[in-house]
C-alpha cells in the first residue's frame, strides 16, 4: 500500500513556469516522500526549495504569503486536491493517490449494513478513485448506492474537514453513509453534518467502525459549550491568520451581533488557536474563532468555551430568543446562517 504523489504534474509545472524558488507544504504523513521530490527538483533544476515546517491540515493552509517572504514565485501544496487546481497567486494543488483497495472491508461491512437499503458513499481526495468500484460492489450485494454531486470546489462525494456539501445534498435520499478511508475525523464530521448513521471503512485494518457514538459525544460537548458561553459577558473573537482561514466578514458579523446583545468583545488574531495561546486572556470568559471549525468541535480541550461559526450561530439564536436547532447539520461549517435572520427587537 503506497501513496503516489503526482510528480508528473510537479515537473510539468516547473518546466512551464520556470520558477526561481519553490515553497512546498504537505501533511505530516507525506513529508518523507515530499523531501525526496524536493531533492529531485533541486538536483534536476538547481532551484531552491523551502519545505514549510508548520502544520498542514487542508487547502486552507495555503502559503502565498510565505512565497513572497522567501522571495520565491511558486508554491506546491501536496496531498489535498479539489476541483480547483490553483489557489491564490502562487499555489498549485498536487494530488496524492493511495493505492489501497477496499474490496475486503466492503465485503466485511455487508452483513452489518443489511439493515439499510440505501447507502451513500463519501471519501477524501486520496481515495476518490475507489468510489466507483465501491459503488459497484455494494450494488452487486443488493444495495441502492448514491454518490454526492460534484460542485465548484469538491469532486463527487469528496469532503473536507469543514465542507460536507456533496454529502449534505444527498443525505435525505439515503439511510446511512459509508466513509472510504481510515479517517474518523472526516467521518465524524459527515455524521454530524448529515444527521445520518455513518460508518468508517478502514482498508488498512479491514475494520468497519460505527461513528454514531463518537459523533454524539461531540454534539453534546458542542451544545454544552454553547450554553456555557451564553453566561459570558466578555468575548474574545478570533480571526485566523492562515490564508484560507481569514474569515474577516464573519468575524465582523459575529462581533456586531454579540455587541448588539450586550456583550463586550475583544478582537484577536492568531495563526493557531490552542489552549496555551488563549491562557493569558484571563478576563475573557468565552471565545469565538472563525478560523477552523474543527478546532472547536473536536479539537483541544479548552478551559473556556471556544465556539466555531455554527456554534456562534446557535449562541446568537439563544441570545435572541430562538431555538438552538440542529446547528451542525449544514453543508459547510464555515458559513453563517443566523446572519440571514433579522434581529428580533
């Protein structure tokens, strides 16, 4: 079982654009292979390459700013693909494909899933090529199988950690969802967003894992954080400084809404939102961060409430006399919904 990085695309881009310097970022699991590619680039072209040592969690971790700081003119973002191929001024997405097969774990899952008639399939970029064979195998076992519709960002049935729009669109038409890959992180998000039973199909351990309990733990923890934040009078509202996480309009809307409801707001900015970075702000009773929603939903154990955008939506609903609702059941966790509703005076 091997992950193949699209080196052909990398060298084609270099031949076409003739960069004077390249910035490279990749998730931790692909660093070793990425270093090998960097060695080949430098040997073949004599171009300096800078491998970023910061975290790389998705295409929101693009690095156009770093390209300019390092006087380079190209960035290669390894391992997070999408319908769009270029992001910003310098960044090119480079695909990575995992050659692991799902036949065995699918066969193992069939008896467990027999209670459902209609199945939906989902996965992340490294397993997209396995969706069609998986669909055919489940159909041969007697299931009605659906794939999510491609949109302007995501391929068919692809999900990001905060974007479940391809799955959300088909959730009403299926009884359960199967997530191809070992990532419980992605599958829990799908379960919370869709409200449907969701199973991880792990091809490495050949295990089928029910994500309903994990999703329910996070849902309850999220609701508790929202209600704790309701008692706060002083809020820190955090704008993320990573390029794909600078949600300033959302920050401004949340700040205004909190102030309209009688709360004091301190605006903060951070690249990484962690307990250590929040600890010095002792007078702040609760935080809202608009960077990455997963930081709040299933990230660190914070001492004080640290709400994401959908959780901030729920908080404003409560402040203004509305029902909290199933606020995590939405296609994208980086989009506001309460902002479309006028304040109740």
